[in-house]
C-alpha cells in the first residue's frame, strides 16, 4: 500500500519563510523595497513547484479579503501555493488508498478510470489492459460506455487511435496523448471522427499504464463531451496517479497469473470426465482457492459393474499441497482397483502411503464401493465429513463411526458402513471446505447444507448435476465479503436409478 507523506521539513521551512516576510513588511519603511528576494518554494512529495496551482485566494486563507486590483502579499501567495500542494497530496493519498484496496484487475481498472476522470475533469473513458509480453490476461473496461459503444470504438483501426499506437509501441506515441478536437481536426482518421460523433465525445486524453518490472501494461483513455484538454496541473496529478496505478496493476497481474497457473494444475490433477456406469449418474463440482488447496475427488469404474467414489482433503495450501493431493489420489486409484470391495483396506494402504511420502502431513478421505445394480454402498471414512442422502422421502446424513484423519495415529483403523438406497436417491459426497466456505460455525454450516439438500426442487432431482448445482448455489453465500473464499470446496453427486 502506498502512502503519500508530506515532507515536514519543507513545510516548516515554508512557514518560516512566510514569517520572515511578514516581519520584513512590518519593519520596512513605506516606499522602500526590501533587499530580500522572493521566498524559496519547496518541492513537496513529488509535486513540481513550477506547475500552476489551483485557484486559492490569499484573503480566504488569512481571513481578510484582498482588495480588488491589489496584488497579494508574498507571504499570502506562499500560503496559497502551500495550501494547493497539501490539497493535491490529500487527494492523491485518498485515491491511491482506494486503489490499493482493490484485489482484482477488473476492480483496479474500474477504480483507475473513476479516479482519473475526477482528476482530468472527464465524464467517460475506457481502459485497455494488454500486457506487452502477450501472456494475458487481456480486457477492456469502460466508464460510462456500454458494451456496444466499446465495440464501436474498437472498430477504429488501432493505428489511427492514440491508445492503439501506444499499445503497438510506435515511437511517436510515447507518453500522454492529447486530442483536443476530434471532430474539427480533419487530419485524423475519418472512421475515428465518425465514431466520436456517433458516441457524442469530442476530445480525448490518453495515458500509458506502465510498471518498472513488466513494461507497458495498457492504456487509459478519458473522453470529453466538448473540445477540451486537461490543464497542466491536472496532467501532472493524473500522471502521478497513473504511476502508482501501473505498479499496483503489475502486482495484481502477477497474482492473477499465479492463480491461473494453480487452477490449471489443480484441474489437471482431477478427473477430466466422469466414468459411465450403468445405473448411476455422476456429477462433480469444484470451487478452487486462490492459493490452491488439497481437496480432491475421484470416480472410477471397477470390475463387475461396480463403482468407486472418493473425496479427500490434504491439509495446507499451495504447490506442496497440490503435489501431495496428486500422489494420494493416484495411490487411492491403484488401491481401489486391487481391493476396492474393502474400503477399510483401501484407506489403510492410503494411510501407509501418506506416512511414507508425506510424513509431516495429514489428510482426510472417504472411499465408497458402490454396486449400482443392488443400489448399495459400502464406505469408510478417515476423519471425513459424512455423506448426505437426498431423496423424495428422506434427506439425511449417513451415520458413520468417528475416525481420525490419516497420519494422525500410529495405526489407522475404522469400521465400514453399508447403506441401501431407494430408486432415484442421490448420495452427496463433499469436503469440509464446503462447510468452512460458508463462514458459519460447523453446526450452522451442517444445518445450512441439510436445508439446501432438502429444498432441491423435485424437477431437478432426476439429474445429479442439477442437484449439485442447486446445493452449491444455496449453501455458499454470494457477494463480496461473504463467506470464506480462501477455502477450496468439492461436491461429488451420484444419483442411483
């Protein structure tokens, strides 16, 4: 987070200069000029003292109105300049604080456009985010422009627009670009002037968005309804703000790319498609976490028409948790093929694998051996959340024995549980991340899950994917700041015919 700090020494020096000037004026006889030159104007926090200030009157600061036609005293003039700097610093501080609170590229670009419009006195604009390394992501955000209007602007050849020349890195398009009269300048591309007339803007001001580490990230364009251009002081302030914005966007870009890489690796480690087994429908839903997590699921066809279902969660997050999750899932698949009809043996072998490959890590897991023809499930769990059965006549959690997670005890052991299902019932397997993601206590989260499952409309119960979607939408809260988005969540639904 950036903080704009006023140089205290410079402010004190300026105040001392004003005091000296006032003393000289009081002690100098009338009509005699002073030998002292004008007070030195300090440069404060990057604001160039030679840039014109906004209009302040000496009378308003001193409490005594200045007489018409009488120039302000040097001390009052310095106060006026100093008040302008402080006002600018305060504005920049507030705007950069708001920008620093954004956590996504889209939010940051919207905030950039809003703040820039206020600084340069524009009403509309657009930001094109297009990193020069061509690795993406790429997006275009509008301010006061509908999606169709952005499309009209993009029909103009890039080489004919200020922002296009900046994005293409042309030598004549370095730095800010001002077009003060789009409609009256006949040297501009006719298509550009035609679009401007259709959308009702007559001038533009364009700034490149750059960062030291990444180079050019994109451009921001602000549009004026009438022929105009920003004042020199407005350009100076928005230039400072754009510098801070570029560095913030670079950090968000790095974070966005890291999240995308984690999501890609996670999806590659999980099943790309569900197996087709007669008598059962399968559907899986996965909500990833920003840093990646260790939640996983699996479904595999077993001999004699049987089906193996598994869900699990490895403690921790990040690349190491993803690697551990991949090893455990691969190991469980092998054990399920060899001895899937005995879920306890499968989890016992998985616990041994965890001790050998991840001695400092624990995990929860649940494995179910299903016989769709008989509509029976034999399952065992290791510290995992109980399955939920959803049907027309019941919605209830399966009563499983209390068991410790894998890797927590010297020797893991727990009995298996067998359940029988009625035609059309769905079994929901899930990870505890689904409960924690609600942001509620575990008791309330379980109650919310049960209520969501019980309220699945009858018309949706014939499809496992529809059941999973309804539960996910109902259980997890929507909106910014709701729930715990840092938790990964998995749902595996199996509907038996």
